[in-house]
C-alpha cells in the first residue's frame, strides 16, 4: 500500500529538495541570463544552499513528503516546503544573495527582493512532483508547516503568490489565506497572503 509521510528534512535529502525547489522557481529567467548554465547546474547551486543551515533554503527549515510504495524500497521524496521566522529573512538570505552575486551578473537582483519580514512565519517555497499533484500532498505540507509555526508561538503564516498563478492562489484561499498586500519579485507582481493561526 502506498503511503505518504511528512517529516523534517535531513541533510542527505538536499539533492531531492533542490530538484523540487527548482520546479517552483522562474528558472528559465535565470538560465536565460547566464550563458552556459543548465537546469542541472542551477539545481546543484540550490543543493549547496539546502545543505547550508544558515540559508533560507537550509534543510533545517524544510519538511519533505515521502512516498513509500510498500514494497520495501527506499521512500521517494515527492514534495517539499521550507519556512522560517520572517524576522530572520535578511540574515538567511545574505549567504544566498552573496553566492548568486559571485556566480551570476544578474545575481544582485535577488538582493532587492523583500519577500517577508517580522510578524509572520514565512512559507518560502512549496513544490510537489508534477506526477503527484492534486492528491493532497501540498495541503499536507501546509498543515505540517502551520503546526510547526503555531508550536513556535507564531500567530500568522505568510506567503507570496504570483498573480499569474490562479491555481496556486485557489489552493491558498482554500487553506484559509487572504490577500493582505502586494510585493514585487524580480518584476513579477505578487500577492502577499496571510493566515491567522
Ligand atoms: C502548488 C503545489 C505545491 C500544490 O501541491 P499539490 O500536492 O498539488 O496540492 P494539493 O493536492 O493539496 O492541492 C491541489 C490544488 O493545488 C492547486 N494547484 C496549484 N498549482 C497547481 C499545479 N501546477 N498543478 C495542479 N494543481 C495545482 C489547485 O488548486 C489544486 O486543486 P485541484 O486539484 O482541485 O485542481 C504544486 O501544485 C506545485 O508544486 N506547483 C508548482 C510549483 C509552485 O507553483 N509552487 C508554489 C509557488 S512557490
């Protein structure tokens, strides 16, 4: 029997987590800006951030959804979500911005993005393997992260969503998030949504 379990990520999950984070990013834009960069190369850069506990992609801020097929084989990571105290955003983003600046001419643009701030537990990236979507895995990850935020004493969780992603927004609305403002993300107008917990 197939079974999905949500658990805290481990360092050795980094390559799987990076593969999924890249699905949630506007990766084509990064690749277009950097000659010779491949999806594999970019994923490997993200993997180094996931392995680093001082970045906002650190495995220590991440939960994974693992699929066990019930035949005794090793579980497969099919979904991820990372989240952290919004007040830590600047500190956790710094090593990422610096590495991107060193690697890419356009990397400095990431510096200008302000996704979150004090007063909310911020849900940064969510991604589920394309072949496993619409089975409730994303919702399970939200539930686990919101529980973590609540246990840590937060009263609000926040996220941003691209205005061009109505399906994702519909999911967030269903989970109880409402729009509280707008933020700019590398030229995309994003809705800032929050849920009181
Ligand atoms: C958003 C996402 C994490 C949801 O995961 P999920 O496991 O499909 O979530 P659930 O099964 O709990 O809920 C499904 C709902 O998610 C929404 N959704 C958002 N994007 C979707 C997508 N690309 N494909 C399918 N459903 C999507 C729909 O409202 C869907 O409802 P439906 O099944 O009635 O159509 C997943 O679709 C995904 O990885 N999308 C691409 C990456 C992304 O856009 N991440 C968010 C920005 S960081």
